[in-house]
C-alpha cells in the first residue's frame, strides 16, 4: 500500500493547485504515447485520465489544505484567511458560521474535513451535469446502435464496491445517461425493484415510442457485474461474498435468473429480456464475459478473459481484432436448435471491444495494474442518485430506497471506511442522495422527507460513530429529468 500512496501523491502533486476559476472543463494537455491496442483511442484515454486525476484531486487535496489551516490557526483574521486559502486551493468557501464554530475550543479539523468533502461533491456534481465532461449525455448515436443490435434498454447492477463505480463510463465506455445503474453490495440487486423499472420502460415504449415503438423486436438487457482480484484473490475480492469469486459469480447469476423468471411468471414474456453476467478484475479492469449458449443460458465455467484477448489482438489491425472478439464468443448450436442468443453475443462482442480501450488505459497510465488494488474510496453515497459518480474508487455507492432494505450494503461501506478513515482519525463522510421527478407535484417534498428519514436512521444505527463525530452526513436532492446538479438540503448534519 505504501507504493500505491506514493504513486498517487506524485500524480496529484503535479495537478495542485487546481484552477477552479474556469467556465468549462480544461483537460490537461500533454504528450501521450500512441495507444498500444488497435481498438483504443489514445486521445480519448488522455481526456479520461485528465478528468479522473483532476476530479480525485478535489478530494485528495483536502487533508493537506486543512493542515495549512491548522498551522495558521490563531491569526486575528483567521476566518477570512482560511476562506481565502480554501478558495485558492480547493475552489470554494465555507460559511463563516461553520468556520467560526470550528474554532471554538481549538480548530475542529474533523468537522471541517467532512464539510470540505461535501462542498467538493457539490462542485463536482455541478461540473459533471453542466459541462458533461464524459459526454455521457450524448446518447442518440449509441441508442440507435444498440437498437440495431436488438436492444432498446440496458440495466446494469454492479457491486457497490468503489472499484466498480466506473463500470459504465470507463470499463464499458457507455454514455451514462443511456444506462440505468443501480449498485448493491455483492451485485445483489432487488429483483422486485428491477421488475418495476422494466414495466416502466415497456410502458414508455407502448405509450410514447421511447426509445423505440413496442412493435419493434428489441429486448431489454439486464447485466450483473461481480468482481475479483487476480493479484490478491483472498483479500481484495468482493467483501460481501468473503472474497470468494465463485460464490460472487453464482450469486449474481442467481439474481439475473430470478429477474428473468419473475417477468416470465408475471407477464408471460420472458423472451423479451436477455441477461448477461460479467466479472471485473479490479486490478486492471479486464473482464470475464460469460458466454451464453444458443438459449441464452450462462455457464459459469465458460467465459472470455478480455485481458488474454487484449494480448492476443495487440499486434493486429482493428478489423482482425474485431473478428477475434466475435470468434471468442462463438458456440456450437445443438442440432435443430435456433440460436436465440445471436444478438446477445453481438452486444457482448461490442462490450469487449470497448473494454479493450480501458485495458489499454490501465496499461498506459497504471503500468497494467492499479496501485490502489484495494479500497480507496473518498466518501459513502447511499440513495437513488449519484449518476455523477463514474470514477473508480471515488465513492462506495449503494442504491436504496429505505435504510432497512439497504442496511447490509451500508454496513459493508461503514466497515470499509473504518479502515480508510477512522483508523486515521478522519470521520466518515456519508452523502444521502435521492432523485425526484420535477414534473410530478409533491415529488420533491417526498424525496426530501425520504432523504432526511434515511439520514436520521444512519445516525441512529451507527450511534457510536455519530456521537463521537466520526460519522457525518449531508442530504442532497436532484431532479433526474434535467441535467441540473445535486443540491444540498437545508438543515442536514
């Protein structure tokens, strides 16, 4: 872990201080080596890298800046000086009352730390939605492409582990606005909630022809993603499954089967849904793409290792690389059986092609393996929001509607942050975020009440941390029908 910290600090030191007084995202301009793989775009990778480093630096610079405030504590004009320092180095000011309260009885860095994390999240959210640095709001071309491959919607259920938070925008290189992502510890998504979303998706097709009309023969694709670590399989795998890769894969597959069966049993149209199981090696973002047979059924023992495929296609042209990808997914149909999974393998081949660029990214910028192979999240996010979190190890994010149903996920997050933060005498920042429909009267108020109820229960459930100031929270809301950022609810702790 020492090696990981030194590499990260070295990278971040080149970026500080961050020029936050800007009207648009200014990506770092630098010379980069040509991409090693024929299916990778070196310019795109450079842009993604610049965004990743700049975004994480927002949070990673907080501790160093607070140490400066500590050294300057005692000045006669401390509050004004502290805010000037925060503005110059972190891009924001704190309310004078917050700084004044933190000075009572000595400088309270614990309170200031979480307030800084919360302010940075709000600034991060504002930039993400207003400037669209990942081009994730541009979905028209990709939506048309996936419809041509036989699908009208994609739902993704990754693990809540922060090492999979970039599954959509980086690992698969998909526009975030096109994909419904709901993360749960161990990829153990709520089947009933997923069925309700499927019903809503199909309703839009029948009533409004969005994204295509209901008479078009396209399907809904549900993807579950478990994870593992090749370099340290017994310690850095999925905590929710005791770092047991086989158990994690089987549990995710079981959920997918339950989801498909639930639709078949309730609506008699399971054929309109396809399921896909994908494992992520969190060391290098390579995948295990499990190969469906001609009926679309998944065998855990049959998969494509995209890291091996990357090596095999490194020195061929792009068209040959694509042919190799398609061939890797080929299955022999049993006599007399129609291949019902042809479109599914087609879209999986497309996923693999996009993953080649991410493996190339890790090879170029991380020497083929992340230095932080374990947890290094900056805050916990719980609720129904956090579309802006598309970066690896930025956030432990778990989707939930009530704390009761998501308690196991939250417990896993708290356990992780006891090691990451509390062990260093830093508090655990928890952001409770919910989305609402601005078109529906009362939706905002209901979301606000839900967020505050969950926040109160978090403090009650983890009272030992809350009472000592080692767990602090902020509630946020966001209108999901717009590209406006999350905003803070007044009166949050």
